[in-house]
C-alpha cells in the first residue's frame, strides 16, 4: 500500500538510468522482491513498496543522488538495519529507498581522546565489540543492537537498558557529517566535549528520523570499559510493587547501570522463545526487575547490591537471584533482549513506547491494564523501568478488523493522554515515525508543530526526505 502525494514525481526510465550510472548496476534495483524487502521493517505488519532501492558507497554518490532527487522531487527514505518499531523507515510515498548498508566502516578510534568516528552503516554490536577489545565503551545498547545500524540509532535517538546510567545516543554524539537534501555536505559541530557556538545542529539532527539530512559520518565520545558487573533478578508478587520499587532504589542513593521491568507474561514468553532460563519462575511471581550495577571496584558494587536488596524487602519481593557467573548473566540478558521477538512470534501487535517520570510507573502500568480491559485487548508490558520507559505491546490476538483498526486506537489515545497527564511524552526511544503521528496533538500545540514544520522547510524545502514522518 502507498499513500502517494501528488507533490512528488515518479522515478522515470530516464531517472533510473541516471541513478544506475551514479552507483553502478550492482547497487541499484527495481526488482519486486528487493522492493518488498525494503518496504517493511519491524513495525507491526505494515508494507509500503518503494519504486527503487539504491546502495551508495561514498559521500560523493550520496550527494549526487540527493541533488538529483531534490531537483526532480523524488521522495527519499533513508534505511538502516530495518529494526525500527515506529515505521520511521517505511517508504509510505514510494519513491527511492536509500540504503546505508555500504557505509559500514569504523574510520578512526582515538584512544587518547576517547572518541570514535564511524559510518552510519556500522552495526551497533560490532562497534561495541571492537571498542571493548581496546578497553573502550560505547554504552547505548538497544535490544536490536545485533542488527541495528549506528545511523538508525542516531536518527531515533535510541536508548537501551544502560541509558539509565549512561544516557541515550544524544549524550554520546559530538559531531555529524550530513548530506543535505540539495546535495550540500556539512559538519554539524566539533570534536570537542564543549561547544558553545549558537544553535546546536548536532542535537537537532539526532532524533530527527531522517527528515532533515542524511548522516554520513558520526563522531562519538567514549569512556573506559567497566571491568565489574553484578546482576540480579528480583521477583515480585505484584507488578505494581515492582514498578514502585524502581524509584525507591534511586532514592536510596544507587544508580544501576540497568534496571529492567518484565511482567510475568513477558518473561514467560521469552523463556519459551529462547528455550531455557537460568532461573525458575515461581507460581506467584507477577513481575521481575532485572538490576545491574557496574564499575571498577567489586566492593563498591557489592555495597550497592546490599542497599538494593534492603530496598526490595519493602516491596513484596521474593527471593532475589544473583547471577554468579558469565553464563547466568548472559542467560538473563538473553531473556530480556528477546522479549520483543517472543511477542512478535505469538501475535501481530502494536508497540507503544511510553515514557513517564519513573515514580509514576505504577500508575501507568495499572491504568494501561484498565484501559485494555475496557477496549478488549491484552497487553504485554516490559521496558527500561529505570528511565520510566514502559513498552506496551498490544496484542491483536483474535480481535476482528473493526476492533483492531477502530477501537484499539481509541484505547491507545487514552494511554497517551494518561502519559501526558503523568508528565511523560510520546516516545522514549523508538521515535514518532509513521505510527505515532496520529497522537502528536496530545503532546504538542499548534505553535510547536508550526516550528517543526518550519525547521523541516529550511532543511528540506521540497519535502523529499522521509515524507509523512514526525510532522
């Protein structure tokens, strides 16, 4: 399906010839199977077919492609690893998909200044593993880190479990090389830790979801790799009690490196999907917190764990499981990182990336379940509790088309109205993309939306970059 806008022009035979000449026959395709592969990501069951796919390999090729598409008014959707959950890389206006797959080099690791320069097609986990060999650490680690690209992480301002201590992607980006829609190439900042020179174009581009420019190089700041980690899994007899314990841990003076929430159905589905679990799930366990502390001194981390254990005693917590070895730690993280895959295998679903101040998590969880009961849908909830970031997976199950397409969105709107009232916002790390646009009016005034539209027009006057997203 395509929602074609008559402002845009089709890719003619003449344009196909020009695009092929820019990148070579092997890096351009109109094959239907290739188009289908690039017409969907991990967002629900949505499919939008592009007219062509191109794989540039140099900044010069990127610039030439963008200049041509700008002049001819061809819509361009930039694509990374295809792991998005908000439809941010879906070519809803058809046109050209610009794959960054060939931009896959780690260009420079600067050990002296704790910086790395990479291209946007580098897989997140590949970068992390390469840095780890040199004792360096890039903390943002979304669950899709095994196949998501750094460029996609930049465009969505991704987070992951360790954002609670180390921050999200924006907190690690120093500078970006960007190809603008007209083909111009700029650097947005400087490779310095401080930069007070007016408008911060770097931070404007981070999280812009490919609507303002095409990121071609990225300078990230790093830090020393922590040498010690302790991990515990805490069961609770009430999911709301588990959520309530989150804020209390911070109030006790401990900042975990990860603090993840999984309600019972989430961890059960993950166990079935993975096929094993390092710890049995008790009959009365309603939810779990996966809590990690990291650093360089074991004594300090043990003290943190003792403090956390004392806090948990006040929240109807069962016996805490401490991972004693790397195999157990890997097993627990494997469960957490596979929850989304487990949900997807069991049902078509809509994932709402809600985020509120962490102390409001109990209210959010309780009301999500109440709204689901009213509108007749089940949900599986999990997420980065330390950030107040709760992923609400709404399951289609046996719902008919009318319920799924008309009634469920009403329930989602009520959830987001609640999020707004609790001081939260529309997305914590997945972005607005395509599927969250209908709810932007809950959070942003017409004045705020006008400013967004005007910023878009300055960067992209013909509106060709990732149309139909964010604004």
